[in-house]
C-alpha cells in the first residue's frame, strides 16, 4: 500500500519537477538575469615576445645575432636544423579584448641579419596597449615626462650639511713596542 502511494506520487511529481528544472535552466541562460551576466574567471594567456613597430624599426640588415637579441629579445622558436632562422611568435587571449597572434621571422646569413619578415603592419606601442586595454575610457593617461613649468615648480633638493674641518692633531709619540734587553 505504501509502495503504491509512493509510485503514484512519483508519477505525478516527476513531470512537475522536470518542468521546474528545465524552466529554471532557461532563465539562467537569459542575459537579462543576474546569473546570465556573471562569467567565470578566465586566465589571460600571453605567449611570446611583444614586438612593436618601434622595435622592428631598430633592427637593420647586417646586425649580429646578439644585437638582434638585444632589441627583440630571445626568439620563441629556434631550430637546430635551421640555425639561420629565428621565429618570434606572439599570442594573447584576454577577457574583454580581441585575441591577437603575430609571427615575425628573422633570417640570418651566418652571424649577420639578412632580413626580417613582420607578416604585415605591426602596431605601435600605444596602439598595442590600446588594443588590450579593457578598462574604462574615462581613465586619465598620465605623462611620464615633466614639462618645463613642472620642473621649475619642483622644490630644490636640500643642501648637504657642511662638514666642519677637523683640527690637526699633533703627532703623537708612542713608546717602542719592543724594549732593548739590558
């Protein structure tokens, strides 16, 4: 008797529970609900060397490998079988910004740079920062250099204290360390 009541209750309640659960799931997918706007944290993935237009302009044919490494950094890919080719690959995936990928190839003849292939137009440093900036546009950009008026308004540094001259100490005489035996 109890078993038949439970099975009848289960037959009546089960469709109701399924209906409530599916309508609840539908409301979670809605972008108007609070839970539809909450997104999980996603790790920002940055790989490789950020190479800007200014850096690429500094690299000239005829430069040595250490000079190219000083300007562009260590290459992400070097091949043991193709020692005359350095690959600089850059990828970034940041939440709220478009993913970016660039590949720059430096070709060498011996120890000297033959050419650099950028694969298109590289962004300037400011353009790159603007492309990954997901903050509000109301943020003020601070200048890193002072104007002449700002330099003149700075207080002068304090002068170091004057050191008083130490009077000459009269030459002291000390007894000999060894005494002669009588």
